[in-house]
């Protein structure tokens, strides 16, 4: 269980996130929706220990405070990030990229077991395990990035706009793979601009506007909300 309370981030005088509160339970997909500049990446970076701003508040992962800890300690505690732009190594094979994700102690003890688990979660990666990542499609590369983050055996997987730059068909594949992560009992914290498809797979969602959470509800209720439809679902 991830419990974020009163999380604020400032860049100099600019307050980019104001007292955010949210939680993610095991096996739950939670989406954070917001326009460009709303503070979505700011929130994720603060959580994962890579913020360039001044961070205050609290983030408890199974009762352990992770806010302000070093990024590697946060991965050890059980929170793994798939960064925007994926951060994978194009010259390496799928399997080599996955193995690189097994560096935390929580994963190293059972590297083979983790690899088997991730490859069974993503059968498409198993078929391609010897392929050089650069030769794969954008959607397949995104799956490698998710697989690599899953190698650390996280309790919560955070993703920063994973659907960016993917075709609608590849987006569908991507969101299906997040359902597999959910089925494995892992909590998913998903930052997205693609409201339509992310609300379809999410359990709950939060709306972030100008650094503040302005609405929180079950995903189906958010999808029906007229304000959400106007702002994020292309309704007039
Ligand atoms: P996008 O979808 O465009 O990535 P976002 O919701 O992720 O948007 P953030 O990147 O979190 O938005 O940015 C929120 C605000 O904080 C913006 O006004 C942005 O200019 C500002 N900001 C982000 N990073 C920094 C930084 N390192 N220094 C100063 N200001 C920043």
C-alpha cells in the first residue's frame, strides 16, 4: 500500500504541486490525469527521489517513509519507475535489458525466478528475448521498459506517460500489459494524457490541475463526469 499525504513541490518560487494526497492499493490501477504542465511528472519524480524541486510531505510504502530517500533505496523499498522516454538500452537485447533491472537486493536473490516471472507476464518479450531492442517497435520497447521495472519485484509500479508516441493499437497492447501487472498483485500508479484508454483499465483516478488534485473518483465515474469529458475525452 502506497499512501501519499500533503505532498508539495516547489521550483524556486513556483509551487508546482500543492498538498497532494493519494493512495494505491495492491493490485489496483490508479491513473493521474492532467494537462501539460499540471504537475504530473513533478509528482512522480518527487515520489521516486529524483525531483529537482524542494519536496515536503510524506509517502509511506507499507508504512515505510520513502519521501526524501535515495532513488535506489526507494526501489529497494518496492517502488519502481518506468520513466518518460523509457530509459532502455537500444544496443542490448531484451533479456540483457531485463537483467539490468534486477540490480536491487530485493530482486538479486532470485534473478532467474524474476526473469521467468516477467517473461511469463509478457509472453511477447519471451518470444523476443534475444532481439536487439533498437530493432523493436515503440510499443514493444515500452513493454521492455515495463518488464525491466518489474524485474525489481516492486509492490508499486509507477509509469510516466507510457503511451506517449504510440499508435492507438500499440496503446491498447500497452494498457493490456498493465492489466497483467495488476493481476500479479502489483499496484500501478499511471500518469497519463490518454484519458480514454487509461480510464478503461484503471480502478480509480485523480485529476490534477495547476498542481492541485481537484477530483478523485472511481474510473467509470470519472469517465462519465461532464468536466472530465470536456477536458480529457474530447466531448464538446
Ligand atoms: P507534461 O505532461 O507536459 O510533462 P506535467 O503535468 O508532467 O506536464 P510537470 O513537468 O510536472 O508537468 O511541470 C509542472 C510545472 O512545474 C510546470 O509549470 C513546469 O514548467 C514546472 N517545472 C517542472 N520541472 C521544473 C524544473 N526542473 N524547474 C523549474 N520548473 C519546473
